[in-house]
């Protein structure tokens, strides 16, 4: 199965935020060509990040001005080609064909000219005004490659602008070139690639059949090529547009020439070969590049894992020495401070209003927001590793392990992010290019214990287990990992029928990370999370608050506690009484609430007194079970909100919650009865 | 396959070169492969191949990681060394 079946050609009008009558530029390019760095240089904070309509593909647009002229610019998603294999590819070609930009700027990597011109070979056939940016000239030089931009321009027949994206001082060249092109001072006479000679006749024949039946805005030639390439979207479109007998003829031709894709691709590479032979003066030297040297270690089956473990260790260290203390400080100062202020200001207000603000809004949303510092660390590290090219290496060395769950290496780092917080983890799954693999990763991601859950364990494990607390904590983490691998493997068999997407991944050259790119990534992700905290998370916090207050403001008689008592029979399977059950339910707004709830239910603050009460109230078996269930319980509401956003489906989100509920109850009941059996 | 000396890409050892003959793989994977530079006639060289796990090959001047399963479906002719 492929993603194509869930994909439709977006027919809704393009919703551009850039003002009308402003020239519209679009950036297109393969991944790892420095396209986003260029976009960030051009627009700075003057950009808007959203999603393409109906897709979870980031849509970035903005504007910039030069010489008093303002330009709108859209950063199209990175794609290797324009065949409908992924939403990114469909978005790119549909946008170029439908929005009719004034200039399509194809960014190519000078250090990898042959490969990155492949997309140009496709773009040039779309008959939109095109210019090529020869990016990363410095990296190319370092690799011993010298390219003459003027010669490349003459060979391609479209303007070529050399650039080093990381140097703002050289942007003048770019602005001038864009202005010259838009004002007609640099003209194009593009040379188009041709299909390999042995397939020329068949292309003509197809073209003859479809003439007059191709819907706008598709060029007829291009449609004929896409049909031969086996493009699912175009094939479907033409099947419904052609009269039956014409379609029958076309279909027969396509069936007889199912190897045409290779003829077309070969034609494109022949065209590329001519360009490269003309423009590259000194071919690659025999030197061993920096990337090769680093990769001797980074992708080594043993040392690669050691390096990855070292990097991950560093991230944990950063989280615990910086992230957790800052989170605690924010919790005490901001949430604590606001609570104090609100209590004073609202002293005269009715009790329920004060409680709504203090417990519902500040307590609920506030404590979620305090996790932002930890998220920032994980967003930052993820962005840094991605930008410098290491991410592909981490995916490579983890590929074998991830096979156990029918996933491949690309799912590893998003899952790892979950140790900080499950929110960046779910967002990080965007790097996974196949939809089934991405959904499977999202489903199991909440099983990774986040810092909030570890905080609950850090408080309760010493209470119940004294000197064995550390051992129990490690055991809980191990159990979570086992649950993750088992449920991954099982879900892959049950829901995804054991299919595994192909592992075909570019290994980009390493390069110096760009602080602006990473800074903007952290900024946008944080902003998006804060927006979510103010909307979805706020709404969920209100509901939980209302359930804990109604009908008469006493938690002990509230609907929440009534519900806890009602589901107590299920809790009993796991050795939990109604108080522990209610504590679990209130961990939904934020995991660390579990401790605070126990404090309220036992009528004392979460300190030494509570610890003593808890230790004397619950058996070791119940305590162990409670910790196990806490680790594996349903995702917190912030995570649920991003799962909904990223899957774009309540069905998947509810399935995810149900899955975690079943796993946690089963594991809790299992551990409880096992503990009883061995006499704990 | 009519090439008598066709071998699977997984059988190419490190630092050896070969020429791609064909691949026996689904359209979606084939499209991804050609967009990354794999076409019949293109030269590949093996960068990493430990006999198990994914491997890394160089094609058209760029490094590409392939799962062993995918690499097994790409047929090449070993170049004379």
C-alpha cells in the first residue's frame, strides 16, 4: 500500500497570506540543499508557519523587501522528484501549477549537482518561470568541485545564481538577480530533457490519445510523461477524464511499457550529464572528504551506537541539569506566584470563580506550560542534529533495532524525544516519510516515559521501596521499553499487516549548523505549543476541573471521585483503591498531578507526612502496580492534543488512548498478581 | 534476467564498483530510487556493507543508505577491478 490512496488533488483555492499584487516567489528543492536556511535568511521572523490544507506538511510563507519592492515567498516542502509518492510531492507540483508563481526558484546543492538537478529536470518541464540557485558553493569547493555558474546557465537556458546560503553579505547578488528576472532583463530559453530515444514513439502515441482531454492546469506533455512514469494521481485523473475506449488504448500502452519510468529517468540523467560535463571544471578529487572521515565512526555498527548513546546521554544530562531545575523553578515561581496573586485579587470573588482560575486555569494550563524549557531542549537538539546532517546517521545505526517493530531507523529519534516530553516526540514523527510507519510510531510514542512521569516515580519510589527505589525506577523504564517493542511488533502485525516501508535514505554531507534555522525552529514549535496550551489544553483542563468541583465544590463528593469509585472494580484488578484510581485519572491534565491528587485525597500536602501515610496505607504489590500503571497510562492532554493535530483524526486519537488504557491495565493487573504470588 | 554475471547489490563488498542492470521493486520504491540517482547504467560503489543490517552506497557522487531488503532487489554487474 502507498500513501497515494489517501491523497487527493487539493482543489481548494490557495490561501495566501502574502498581500496581493506582490510578486510571488516559491522555493523548491530536494531535502538537504539549504532551502530552508535560505528562506529563513530572506524572511527572518517575517514568516508564517502553518499546515497545507488537510495535510500535516509544514507550510512556510513570508515576505521580504529589496530596493523598496516587496516580495511574497513560499517555501515548498523538500522533495526528490515530482511523482505523487508523498504529500510533499503533490503539494509542490499542484502549488506551482495552480498558484502560478511569478518565479520558481529551484535550489540545488553545488556539492551534489548531479543528484540535485534531477528535480530541476522535472521543474523545467512544468513550464513555469524558473531560476536555479547554485547553493553551498563553499561546501562544493571543500569537496574539490569547481562549478562555472555562467556555463551552467547557458546549458540549462535558465538563470543560475551562485550562493553560499550562510553568508548574508552575498544576498545582494540574489536580490539583484531576482529583480532582473522579474523585470525581464534576464530571459530564459529552457532546454528540456527528453525521454530516452527508444521510448520516444510511445510517448508520442500516448500524447496523441490524451490530446484535448487533459484538465487544466496540467501541461499535456507533462501528463503523458507522468502516465508513463506510473504516477497514481495523474493516472486516476486521466482515467476519469478520458472516454472509455481512449483510456483502454492508453492503459494497454502503459501495461506494455511498465519500464518507461527508467527510460524517462535515464533521459533526465542524460540531460543532467550534459549540464554537469559543461559546467563542472575540476571534477571531484580523490581526497577523502570530511563526511567520509566522520562516517567511518558515525555509521559503524559498533562505534556508531556508542556515539549515539553518548549524544543521547548528553541530552539527558542537559535535561536534568538545566531543563528539570528550570521547570521546577517556573512551577514554584510562576505557577506558585500566580496562584498567590490570583488568590489575593479574587479574595472577594465567589469560591468557584477563584477555584476556576487557580485550580483550573493556573493549576491546569500553568503546569503544562512549565514543561516548555524541557521541550525547548529537545526541539533544539533535534533541530541541531537534523541541520548538521547527523539525523540520517542515527536513523542508520538504529535501523536493525527498529525492524523488530516493523519500523525503520527514522522512527528512532522521534521516539527518543519522548523521554523529555511526548509532545516534541509526536511532532518529531514528521521526519518519517511513510504514513503507516508514522502512525505506528505515533501510536507507541506515549509509552516512552517522559520527565513528568519520572517525577512521579522519583517521589513515590523512595516512599514505597526505600533503598530499592533506584532499582525499581530502572525496572519501570525497562518495562516501558519492553511494552513499547511488544506493542509495536503486535500493532504492526494486526493493524499494519506486517508491511514495512522501504528504507531508502539520502546520507547528506555534514555541514556547520545554522543558528538562525535552529532558533526559528525552536521559536515556531514553542509558539505553536503555547497556542495549543491556550486553546485545546485549556478546554480540557476546564472539563477536568469542572468534574472535580461539581456538584458542590468538595472533591471528595465530586463527579470525578464518584467516577473513580464507580470504576474501582477495574482498579481492584490492579490492586488499586478508589483513591489511587482517582489519582490516575487526574494525571490526564499533567502526569505529575498524580502526587498532588493523593495529597488532596489524604488531606495533606505532598511532603514527608504524605509519604508516611501512603507507605502505611498501601501494600507493596499495590504500590508497584500503581507505579507501573502510571508509567503506561493514557497520554496526558497536551500529548492527546498533538496526536489529534498530527493524525488529523479523532478515530486514531481515541484508538491511541484506548490502546494505552488496555496496555496499562493489563500490565498493572499482571504486575499486581505476580507481586502477590511471590509474596510482596 | 539475461545477464549471466548479474549479482545482487548486497553481494558487492566495500570499495568495489558495479553498474546497475535493473531493479525488481515496486513502482513507489523504484521512483524513489531513480530520484536518488539509481538508474540502469549508473555506476555504484559500496561504502559500507557488513553483511547484515542496512548498507551505504555511493551513486552519482552521493551517499544513499538502503535497507538490506531493498538492496537485494537491485541487480548489478561487478566492474573489473
